[in-house]
C-alpha cells in the first residue's frame, strides 16, 4: 500500500458501493475500506498522527465528482 491524500480516501469512504470497517485498540484506530472482499484503502490514526493508504490501483475505484 502507498500513501494517498485525505480527499481520495474520503471519496472511497463515502461511495455507497464500498463497505468500511473500524477497529480501535487503545490509542490506535484503523478504518478499512473494502470492495467486496478486497481491501482497497485504510486510514490509521495513532494519537494525533493520521495516515491514509491505498492499494496500487486505488484510482480505479475513485468516483468522478
């Protein structure tokens, strides 16, 4: 996975075609976005650090606005 921009992550998260799941463990939170069974993006939050990751071909899943 590679780093992506927040707007790209939000584009994927707000799309009704994809499901997302949230896991929290102490100070760490992970939000994963799935297309069917395939993981396409994730957001990790550790304390105040937020990182957004996408698979290599994540742009194929973005919607045009």
